[in-house]
C-alpha cells in the first residue's frame, strides 16, 4: 500500500507542484495569489492528499500515519502553494477534530480541507501576551447567542480568513484560567474589524482585530463553557508541534547552503572565523532538522509529542537567531550598504529573525514548559491561580 501511495504522490507532485527553486532563482517565481492557493488546495483534496489521516466522515482520506509520512517525504522537494491554510489545518482544524462537536466537525472540516474556507487563531491581546489567561475579550450570553467584545493582536492571516478560533472570558468571577471559553467566530460578521500591523521588515504578516458587539450562535462554542483554557492548551500543543516541525526551506536566505554560497561569493569562505560559524550553523541545523523529523513522524504515526513540541519550537527559534548572527558576520559592512536583491533578502531575514523567539509563545514560556512538563521540575508559584479574575490587577485592569 505505501509503495503504491508513494508512487502516486510522487507522480502527482511532479505534475502539479513546482520544485523548490535555488535561492538565486527566487526572483523568477510568479507571485502566488490567494485564489491560486485555494485552487491548489482544491486540487490537493481532489487527488486524495489533503487530510490524509483525518476520518473520511469529515472530508479526510482515512489513511494511516505511514501514508502521511510518505507524503511528507515526497513533498519536501516541492513548494506547495497553500500556506494560507497552514494555521487552519494545523491548529483550529486539529482542535475541532479532537474536541469539537459532531456538528462542528461535519460543517467546518470538509470546507477547510477543500480550500473553500480559511481559518485563523485569535488568542493574544495587548494586555495578555505570554500570560494569555489574562485575556479580557468578553463573551456574554444573550438568549441563543453570545455577544463578543474586545481586541486581539498578532493574528496571522486575519485579513483573508473566513473563520477564527477565539478564546474569550465568559465568567469573570472565576479564576483567570477557569472562566474562559473557546468559540468559532465568523470573520466577516458585522462588528469585526481587521487592521494590519507593519513589522520591522516593512511587511504586514500580523493584524489586530477588534470585536464590537459581534453576535455568534450558541453552538459556536468549542468544547465546554468555561473550559476554554483546556481547549486552548490543546490548540497550543498543535501550534508548537506545527511550528517546531515545519522544517527549513533549502532556499532560506539564512540557511546553511545559502550562507555558505554567499560567503564563497564574497571571497570569505576560507576565513577561519567564517568557516567556524558556518560549521556550527550546519551542525545546529542538522540537529534541529533531525529532531523535527522525529517529532513529525511520531505525530504522523499517532504518537503525539506533547510538551516536547516546545523543545522543537525553542530550538528552531534559537537556530534562527544564531543564523542571523552568522549572516551578519559573513556580510560584515556590506550589511549596511547592500546592492543586490540577494543581500536585501538576507538583511530582511536578519531583521525578522528575533521575531521567531516571540511568535507561537516566547522562548521564556517554552523553557518553562520544558522545565515543568518535560523535565518534571517544580512549577513557579502561582499566587493568582485561585483568585477571581475580576479581582486581579492584570492587563488594562491595572488602570482601574
């Protein structure tokens, strides 16, 4: 079975997906529009390669982790133009599959797999970043609906998403982890406002999202009322595994191959300091890549890595920052006065690299998770864990 599946996957990829380009050919690639991504995802679904391990009842293929591993192995040399679906399928999709109602699974999962609907995740707030449980976005029950008010921030893909998975406070009299619920929100509903956020690179990958008396149906609740923190932990687990096991592109401007070639082009490849830095980058990259492969294959085989996903996420963040330092060493003073698109791409990635230690949970948070849940170390004291949320001075409540 796996040999037949591999042959079919390889043939389909060769016929339908572009191979990864060399770094110097990146500027020749045509830009991929959202319509292109939706069309590709639909082709992927029709060919039987979307939701490989998801049940057939919800639009999946009902296959095993072995087929998923085979697909990942065959797809690694191709650029699959469907990144807009990464968050939805990896995070809200898997969460609904695990804890959503039967109605939610049948309504939302098939269109997600077919590329008809795009999803985002709405957790962080201006006053609740690393301490997500301090969130103040509220959802108040009104008959057979909930009324949502508040603000979220750093939301990737909100500008083109159709739905989002959002956590909101439904009972402020409970301790902060106990009065939260998770909902499905229509991103096109009246009262939803999405504003892009420009980062240091000049790009706008994130958004702030405002909810003003947004009405959502009672059956939009994911999991149980006031048990949203449990649902959030499930989604965060999927998020860290997804980020930590993404794998690096061979065309990454901060990747070993790219920086080695850049050093050679600048005539610096034989300098001892540069060679040492490149050798360490290669070793770190291989270590992170092999660990990511291990976790990915475990997950695809049905053995979820759990908190070890934070190890992969932390290692990837540290690798990105180290690679940025190596690139700065290789470029030297040319970093301040680059004159080519190739060097511009490297400079942009250097500026962006520190963000990897924040997105998806800061490195400090990952270290806490690793210490407590992987190594079994004692937790830090949580003096506010039993205090009703409306009695805490957190976030904007400090001003009251």
